[in-house]
């Protein structure tokens, strides 16, 4: 019994001793850690083929000497995992799970070095990406990690072509001056190529120092046949004078491009501030303005003084694949003026940047594509850059590079069924195609025997909502599209005409006539390009006539019950002319608008025949029978000679006063009178002042005086100016302090600068110009639907509006463009679609119109 009791006492004592030791061991273990350090002297921000990661490990004990456990069968081991967490190399698989104590003295205990040759467990080179290296003292619970970027063994398909372009502001590159490099990826083959494996691949740049470039695939999984992708850009600022080389390579070792640069010496101030660009968006569509600012941030503990010597403190330039396409300094009026700007510690200062409508010096819209915007404070060497995506919304030939050769082929298959194929062929060394819509073309098919349109629809549409990738064709490339809507159409014995309008940057249209049944052996494809004059088919149009007075005459418009407008360009019906309020049905051929109608967007026609016409019947006033009363002889009073003249003056003055009072109290008459007066005054001064723009600026200022708050698009439509002209005259008037602007969402509104209209006014105190279409017309119904949806937080697309109103997308598109031009709606790109919402003017119109309120209640 005594021996048993002694054993129990010893066991109890050992347990108590262990309990007392546990807190001490935990405290000491908490002061012990494993540290690793890269000792391979790699100066690049990545490791590539032939490189080796070399890490030195050590145990650091900040406390007193202690002991830990380890696995003596393997000691210090290394594990490597990719960005997804998958282990590619694991040395701990050799451990046998043994355990022993290890005494650790105070301070640092050096352990082994660990090398990784960028291979996996099987000895194969790993793919590009970010890898996590874990160094662990086996069995101790001590470990440390290090992340390394690997760029090698990308497996880039050999068919793909990377290309670059370089751009800078001045002709000669100076020290500290920013320059940018744009990157593109091109698939020159006729088959799509999978690029999903290139997600972690990045281009490698060597210039003064080595840095990582943009992604190799722009985050996409496939590049279409003949497609090219913009990969982004990098901005650089030279820090060394003289000759230097800039080289771009792929992780596979392929040299993409090499530039020999010569940098001239200039005085470069220190740049302790950080520059950044502020903009509402990086994506813009035709008609929108870039409006942004440049911010300088001081993260230091001391204030920085910027002593400017001229008024052009911040400016910017925009570069595309062909170099600089816009420079705000070209349009700026820089004057010598000293100004001190102090940027306080942990503070910032912001400089506004000039607005730009994405037009060149001739007023032509820029081509769709990717651009680079570089904003600078040139006097102090600060610069920042951003990628900009710009898209046209309408096909135009203005500023467009070479366009592909279009053709339409027709053949019979083995079952004697027709096969229609649209072909686009490159004609130059490089022909680029930018798609403007998810549907690549619109198709019309006419039965010429019946003068009837039997097909009108968008074709070659994507199943998703994304635009197709831009294409680049060489002179030997041919792109082919089968037109299923024609292949499956039930043709009758007749003569037909096909018209195809392509939704591209270039304004491309082709037509083809054929007779059915089709005899391919005898049939010759007759392709009518856009610049070939061909007689348009005769169509039936009907509606009510109205006339709009313009400086070039009256534009006559025939509007049907659905709100579709047909404008009169010419008449072949003898001495016939329309009258306001007249209704009728006519035969017409589509043509170009005359001078009076060029400012409007509806289709124009030559009227060739009258089918039925009803003049406007005015009710004649009824007259009551009056008794005939014999004239009484009245002795004539002799009047003085000046009496007739006095009566005439008084009568004319009274009539003019009544007309003036009526015009003053009628908005439509007042605006029309103002425009007519401005036009008349413009004619008087046109001969002497048109050359320097004072005539046009007078029109612009007068229109803003009558319609304060108009935005850019509304002014474009009302004054019939080009984008470039309007931008120039607005800028001059702002510099003369004759007008001022106020941002309203994505719009910019302009106001005359007067005592009652000035920038200190709140938004609610500013006037809104009123433009009011008929609430029962199709345009009015569109406004009501947009108002209803906006209250629910929805913004419909063109296709959704067409479906709900049971109209074609072409018709809805026409009215959306008209409403947008007059400032009642605005389109905003959400994802890859344009969605529409009401502007401030439209909301005011709906809230103040009883007719619209009633129409909305009936929705």
C-alpha cells in the first residue's frame, strides 16, 4: 500500500509541475518566430525562365533562451502554391513525423537557404502567375511566407500578334516628359483562338528599370477571327539624359517591340506630390463631353508651393494608335500670369480640365476605339494617365480610314435553295472595322413588282448583349456572313431588291437586285455601293402636312398616325405644293434632304404622285342678313392735310404694339421671333464678321438668351453647327465671360452671364428651356414610359421600348435620336447597352402639362 501511495504522490506532483510550466512555455514560444529573406538579388518585379528564387531562413527569439520541438527527419521544408491555392511543390512529403526538442537561444539563429527553380513537383516549368512560398520548420508550428510573381512558360499561341505604339506630346522627348505606350493583340487567322490560359500572363517592359506591363488577354477567354483587342497602356517619364532603349517582351521570350529613344536635358523640378485624374466615366459615346480634373495630393508632412507663371496650369492630350489626336493646349489662350498655389500637408488641390466633345479640328467625330488621356501640370512635371473607350453611335464617313470592300453573293445549294452570303474583304494593308451595335446590319427586302417592303429587321445579332470584337482585315482576308432571313424567306415569282446597312464606324451600304426564280448560271451579282447613284424604290406615304420655318426656307413634313415623319425634299407633281393641315396619301422615293430640312433627322423623299388628298376645311363665318339702309347725306368736314398721315402712324403703332404684346406672352412666338431676328441680324453682319466667328457667336449668345439652360446636343440641333464649331464658339464666349456652364448629371448646360443669371445661383433657381412634343404622339408615349419606369428605378433600352410600344426598333431609334437632340432624354451606357432616362427639361414638361399627366394616368 505504501508503494502505491508513493507512486500516486509522484504522479500528482508531475501533473502539477506540468500545469505550472505550461504558461511559461506558451509565453516563451510566443516570442519565437521564423523569418525569411530573399537573397537572390533579383531586381525585376518578376521571376522568369532561368531565374531562381533563393530564400534564407532564420529563427528569431526576442525573449530568453527556450526550447521547441521539431521533426528531425526533414528539418526546414518549403511548399509552393499558386494563386488558386493549389500546391505545386511540397517538400514536407519526405517528413516521417518524428519529434525532438530543439534549444533556441536568445537572438537570431540562422537556418538553411531554400532555392526554387520555378518548377513543379514533376520538374515542369510552372505557368505565369502569383505564387506563395511557405518555409516551415517541420513539427514546430513555425512558418513564414513570401509571394513571388512568375512570368515564364505562358504558352502564347504562335498565331497571335502583339503590337505597340508610342506617343508623346512634343516632337522631341525631354527629361521628365511623360510618354505612353499602347498595346494591342491581333488574331490574323480565320478561326477564333482560345486565350483563357493567358489570364496571369503579362507583358514585360525594360526601360531604365524593368516593370510589368498589361495583361496578355485583356481578361477575355477568346479572341475572334481577324479581331484585335486593346490591352491598355503604360505611362513612363525618362529620368536619364541621352540615348536609351525601351523593349517589350512576352513571358515566352518573344520580343514584341523595341524603341530607340533620345532624351534631351531640361531642368526638372522635384515632384513630391501624387497626381490623379478625376472623371465621371472612362467610357464615352458620340455626343458626350469629357469633363474632368487633375488632382495633386500631398501625403507629406510639409506644405508644397507651386509658383505658376502662366494661365495654362493643367492641360491634357489624347493619344490613339496613330499618335496624338487631341491637345488642349492647341485651343488654349495661355497668358503670362503669376500665381502661387500652396498644397498643405495631407491635403490636395484640383485643377479643372477643358471639356472636349471627341471631335477633331475639322469637327469630325473621333473613330471608335481605345484612347489614352494624359493630364499634366507641365511647369512642375506632374502627370497622370487613364484609358478612355469611345464609341460612335452612328455610321459616318467623316474621319474614317479605309473601309472594306462589301459584296453579296447568291448561290443555290444541293436542294435548289438560295444561299445569300455577305462578304467583307480587306483592300489595304490594314482595314479596321468597329461594330456599333450588337446587330451587325439592318436588312430590307423589297418586292419591286408590288413596290412593297417585305422584310425590314436587324440581322447578324449576338445572342448576348456584348458588341463583337473589332476586326482588322488585310488585303487577302475575307469575312463571310450567311443571311438566314433571306435563305428561309418564301420568295414569289417577282423582282426583288436587297438593301443592307452595316452598323460600323464607316457608313457602308450595299444593294442587290435579282429575279425569282433564281438562275445562278445567268444571274450576275449587281452590288450597288453607297457612292453609286441608283433610283430608289417607290413607296407609299401618308399623313398630315406641317411646315417648319428655317433660315433656308420651309421644311415640309408629312406625319402619319404612328408619329413617323417623311420630309419633302422635291416634287415631281407639276405645280403642286403642300399646305398646313392637308392630309393625303402619296407615292414617293427616298432621297437626300433639301437645304431647309438638313437640320432634321427624318427621312426625306421626292414625291412623284398623289393617290388621295384632302385639303384643310376651314369653317366660314356665318353672316347675318342686314337691312339695306339708305345712305344719309352727311356734310363732309374739311380735314387738315396732316390728318391722313397721323391716322396711319397711330394705326401702325397700335398694330405693332398688339403684335409685340402677343409675342411677348407666347413662348413659341417669342422664341421663333428671336431666332428670326437673330438670323436677319446675322445676314446684315455676315459679310464682314463671318470670318472671325462673331456672327456665329452672336447667334449662339442670342439663342442662349432666349433659351437659357440648353445643353450641348440641343444647341447642335437648334443652331445647325458642327461639334467642332460649337465647341470652339462656346469656349470663346466662356473666355470672354459672356456665358457660363453648370453640370447636370452627364450633361453640361450653358447660360448667358447676366445680373440675374450667374454661377452663384442654386440649381433650383435656374430656368429650364421647354420643348413640348404632342403627348399623344409616339414621342410623347416614349416620354411617359420613361417617366413611369424611372419612378420604379428602371431605365429601358431601345429594344424594350420597341416591344412595349409594338413598334419597330428602327422607328423607336429614330424618335429616340430626335428626343435626345432636343434635350428631352439622354442615353447612358450600362454594361454594353444604351439605356434611356428623362432630362431635367422633360421632367419639368411632364410635371407642368395636364395632357401628359392625363396620358400617364391612362398608362
